[in-house]
C-alpha cells in the first residue's frame, strides 16, 4: 500500500528510487548485451553517485534525522584521518598479543595459500608438483603487506578470492585488482 508496491496507485510505480534502480539495471543489461566487462561498475556506480546528492528524491541522505545520521557517518568514511590517530596503540599484554599474532599468522597463511593456489589453478599455471611460477614472491608480498598494514591498525591485507573474478575476465597480471579494487 505504498509507492513501492503500487497497491494504492493502480499499479503505477511512482517511487523515484524504484525508477533509479530500474535505470541502473537497464545500464547493466545494455552493457552486458554489448559484452562490456565494466557493465556492473557503470550501472552500480551511476546509481550510487546519483544517490549521494541530498536535494534529490532518490537520495540516501534525506534531510531527516536518519538521513543526517547516515550523512555524518558517510563524511567520516571519506574523511582523511591524521597520522597521530592511524598508528596502532601498542599493548603491554605480551601473552594476549602473542596469541593474537599466532592466530592471525595461521588465518592469513591458510587464506593466502588457498586463494593463491585456487587462482593459479584457474589460470592453468600450476605444474605437476603443485607449484606455480614466482610463488615465493607472491607469498612474500602478501606477508609484507600484512605486516605494514598491521602497523597502521588495518585488518590483514591479503590476497582475496575475489581476484578469481578478474582471472575469469582474463586478467593475468594483477592490474585488474588495482583498477577494480
């Protein structure tokens, strides 16, 4: 019984957010019909950017209490934090820190091993011994990025299985991950 379900409007969709969603879907569908590999990026990106503007009927941040709360949180997400607040505060609890390091070591190691082996297998570069070219470099880069990320209090920076989508699209170098994030 509202603009989303069209019950009171005689089956006519009057919700602007519904129409902007349909527009995004149409952009994706047209892009896929033309075999554009960035069709989802274009459709979702357009709908996302349009929803940021506060003076439109399709905004995610209307001038209400809930909209203002979301907008204030959004401003924090895109804010640049000072270096004094980025560095991780260190602890004197050596046993707790050691347990955390031990846990994260194996979580990261197993995650990285599974991801790299799965992706290189999909790429077809694993030899009969189960090895892939430059595996030492791949594991070393993953380990160093995890160490440097932890200095700044970030979650483990590791290779993710989402890279499989890039491999499926034909990527072989990792540049797809830089562009698609």
